[in-house]
C-alpha cells in the first residue's frame, strides 16, 4: 500500500474538510445496506465516512489499498486497561488465584497502584489496542482509589488517540478505601471536567455489579452500565434490580458464565447487551461460557479481552477462540446424540460480533461498528500479501482463522490515521516500554509479589 505521490496525508487526516480515499480494497462494510466489494473504495471526509462503493470519484488524497482488506475497526466491549504493566502475570491462574492476589489484603497489587502506574497502563494499553486494529475499547476501570488515579486513567486514554468508553468503577464492595477516595462525587466531577460532550472520542459510563445505589446513580446521570455477571448468584441480583426498573437496553453484562435461565430471559426481555471474553473465561475456569446461551435467547454477543495480566488482548486471538468454542461445543452435543442443534457460526458471523455487535454493546453503534456513510471513520486496513494470508480466497475466513497483528497495516480513528504502514504514528514505543517496565518493578516491589519470570503463580 502506498501513497500516490501526496505528502502529508497522515498529518492532514481527520482534519475538517480533508478527504482520504482508500482505493481498490476488498471491502467488508458490515452494513447489509452498503454491502461488500471485491474491489471497493472508502471515502473519508474529516472524521466521517462520506461514501463506500466502487470506482468512487473524488478530489482526495488517495491511498492504494490493493491487496488489502478494509473493514471497521474492532470494538472491545470490556477491558481492564490499567493492568498493562502486569502483562501475563496471571496467565496460569484460576479465578481464585487472580481475585485473591489482585484484591485481598493491604499489599494486594491493585492497592499499591499510584496514579503514574495507572497512566502508563492506560496509555500503553490503549496503544496496544490501536496497534492490533481495535479502534474502540470499553475501559472497565477499576483504578479509582483517588481522584488522581481517576484523572490519570482518563488522561492516558485521551492521549492515546483511541476511541474509548471510560466506565468508572467504584471500589469493590467491602474493601477498605483510601482516605482520599471520592465516590460518588468523583463521578459528577469527571463528568463536568472531562465529559462535557458525548460527541468526543472518550465518553463516560458506569461500571458496577448489581448494587442498587450504584445503578440508581448511573440512571440519574443517564450513563450506560457495565456489570460483571460471573455466576448464577450475580445474575439473580441483576434480576432483582430489573424488577425495580433499573435494567434495560443501557446495560451491558460481562462474562455471563453459568447463569440461570430466568436471568437470560430477563436480559432478552429488557434489551441487555452481552460482552464475552472467549479466552479468559475458558482459561480462568470461571464457569461455562455464555456464548451459545446468549444466541439461544436471541442476544447477539460482543467480544472483549478482560485484562492482559490474564491473556491476550488482540482481537485476532479473541475471535479465533470464540469461533472454535462455539463449533466445538455444538460438535460435542451432536456426538452426544442431541437433535436438533443450533446453527454453526460462520466467520462472517464472528466478524459481525467483533464490530457492529461490539459497537452496540459499547452503546456506540450510532457512531461506529460498520462502514456506513455518516458514521465516524474508524477503519482497519489489513494486508493480505503475506505468508499467513496469501492467496486471499475467503476474506472473512482469512481475518478470523489466519491473520494476526502483523497484518494490521493502517488504523484510522475518526478519520485520523493513527497507524501507518505498520507503525503507530507519533509514538515512541521504546519510551513507553521503559515506563511500563519501571511501573511493573514498582508494583511488584511494593506489593512484595514474587518474580514469576521462570515459574508460575500456581507454583
């Protein structure tokens, strides 16, 4: 992919009136009304998509995308971005190891975070998402120990250039707060200070389990609610809040493992969204993943990554795991003689869940999730002229089953090119890595956690 002799297109991209034309790509719009194209174009003006079609004519900076797939950026509907410095620390963990080690006791690692740790975790984690082709991330932020921690998280997201939903999450129920802890007034403060408009890259939401006082506050502020629903008891608590009118289309339920039939029925009846972390739910062994249960109740799930301390946060890993999970579980049912069984998902179904369904779960489908004229130009360009993707015989199959982050050539957020020719724009990756390493060293020293470089959290 190369420019047609025009300088400065990267710097100019996203500016008012500036037009960029992505030319001659395999286009997967994820909008049935727009359709797909074997040799299509996407025209961007300013921050928005102006047109999608074949042989578009426009006065624009042209980018030759021959040999590429152009599609919407991935949408990650649940990620604990602040944990980036703890990358892979708990990959061998079961749920009891992770929750005990991260939260319980004065020296639990989450309790020794300083605002600088939060900032670098958020900033680097958001850059990691962009680098891997994820243009929107819901940051279910559990690092609200003080107003300074909260501000650091928001600033890290803003500085990265990612589109984000910052889901402010109060301290865990029953844990001892720091003296400076400022919930609930902090939610009102940051709304005025950082989120005066909903028409910006980083917007506000609320993260909380099924606690009456918290959900009432979220509804008062008209904020979407993101809730971990990890077992049958948590699901039944959500049902109780539904009975008083607090559950609706504004809710996104995370993990949804091992839920009662009545809980799934309530989700469907109230228009709730579902966010599934296909890798972590299986490796942490928290319960049976809720993917097929969601679809059996007419709910189209979205995908999410949870935390990089537990597993991979690129979407190629997530969508491959989800695809294999659904098909293997149905195969088990077929072998056991069950009939009929639900339809097997296609790779196209999986891409829909990774894009437009993710946007619905993030409550941003009016803005992103498909290459629809009028929507924000959050676009992913994937290189197919590689040993892991060529020759291109099946576009969605190549993305879901074959590709990885090395195929991500260009990433565009709100019309602005943030990754170009395989490199993040304006990012000193070496400096970011150094700051992350310093943060990790400090976190482990202050918490007195062991060095696991050659061992395991279960050793």
